[in-house]
C-alpha cells in the first residue's frame, strides 16, 4: 500500500485524515467513541470497506471507554457502541455488516459463559479478522478483474476506491493496480467527483504514487472523453448492492452508467460480498445519505454560491442493475441475470463465519 490509512496497535486507533489529502498527510488518534463517529461522518475515514473496518476497531475504543467489569457489561458496551456507530453514515452496508459481526462475537461467547477477558480478546480478534479478511477480498478482486484491463485501454473511474477507501488494495482500483504490476500500460481518467473531490484529491494522488498514467477530468467531461473514443472500460465501486443488482455508489455513478450505455462502453462494479445486501430486493430500499449544503456552496472553505441558496446533495445514487455489465467480486465476475448470481454469495449478516471465504482465497 502507498499509505497506511488506518492502524490499530497497542490498543490505539490511528487514521490518516483523508480530508487533508493530498496537501498534508496528517494523522488522527481516535481515543473516544465520539471521535470515531465524527471521523466517519466527516469522511476523515471513508469508502465502504474502510468504514466497516474502522467501525469494528471503533467498537474496541467504545468498550475501552466504558471499562466494563462483567461479561454482561461487555455485551452492553459493544451493543451501545455498535448502535451509535451505525448512525454515522447510512448508505454503505459494510458498516453495519462489520458492527453485526462484532455484536455476534460477544453474544456467542457470553452465551457460552466466557469470562470478561475472553470476550475482550475475542472482540479484538474479530476486528483484526474483519481487517485481514477485507485485505484478502480486495486482493482477490484485483486478480479477478485484472483481465478486463487491456493493454493500451482508456479506463474511467469515479470517486476513490483504492487503498484509502479500503485499507487494502482497493475495489475498482484493485484490478488497475494488479494489471500495472503485471506490466500492462493503460490510461486512467479520474472523475474529480464533486462536491468533495475524492477523485481529484485521492484517486489521482494514489494512482500517481503507483506510477499509473492518470488524467484528471471534471465530472462533466466524462461524456466527451467517451465520445472521443478514449474510454474502453468504466470501473466503479459500490456502497450497497441490492439482491437484484441495483447499486448505490458515489453520486454521479448513475449518470456514468447511462453514458456508458449510450457509448457502448462496458460498465463494471467492483465489490466484495460484504457490500451486497441480500435483505433488500431492489435499490429503491437503499437509504441514501444527504450531505450538508455547505459542502456544495463553500467546499474547502471557499464560497462558490450565494448565501442561503437551497441545495440538494445526496451523497450517493442508485444505478439500476440493467446498466451494469458485470460485478467484479472475490469469487469472480458475476453476469446477468444477477438475482441468482448474487443469491449465491454469502449473506451480509453476521450469521456466517468468515473462515470459509478466507480459505477459498488461499
Ligand atoms: O462518500 P465516500 O467517499 O465514502 O464514498 C465512497 C464511494 O462511493 C466509493 O465508491 C465506495 O465506497 C466504494 S469503495 C471502495
């Protein structure tokens, strides 16, 4: 990885403040549950897999704060921390997926009569397991998707889906990193991704650090580069994918999918099983986060709109499944009809042990 965006060590959680990149690599020590919640809410740590991993460690921070003395108190502290962190951002299902795994760990151990220390050790082991599993999932996505990245191709991507967003080798960027390591040459067009510029600030930065040929474009330039015939593939990530394949991702993804259709460009979504929400039958049920107007009218401290103008700022949109050419997952590329292919992935709830997945990745 170019940077270590999150570190858990000696019972401390430290992250890179992604809102200050690329100007400054500043670290934040998250010592309270409230500071973990704020870091997720403010996008100091962001990207669906990254907020899942951060929330898992965040539960440990919350438990430390409460200093529980009995197994029952440990369970209460975990549930309180998980309930609270779940309110930080609503769209990425990886967040609740990771929190549910943390809850299940203590529920099972307490039911089995385990003492406090065992519960606490189990919690830390589960957070680390979520972290490690996530890294393996991203590596596998990179391997599975790399063949789509052809020599000399132009590839358009949106938002940021690399090591900062995943604390691993990425989702949509992972096939690019993989193909680059294999010696292939290609050109990436990175949408700047208004309003918070994850593409400009983070994706361009990460790809340049890897020595990958990247060209930054304004979001509204995407149609033109497609029309010029310079894009052969679109790769995006996802925050939540419903059982029918409808996909929530950073606002602007849907318009790219429509443009891809109009220009006959393959449109792929890269995501691990933890981003699929089999409980939702379609994208209509995906909760969409609304962001503060100030992010649009005075992003990064500079006013760009009249005071008091009404603003509509959903953080994500939903791309209908029929516009998606395929899903790049750790288990290979899913093709339509998506219902069956997605149903064969493991459920997102904490009812399945992660071990079989890790085993299958070896
Ligand atoms: O608001 P953000 O920056 O957290 O949005 C991130 C995205 O939309 C990513 O595309 C998504 O989480 C997939 S990532 C690896």
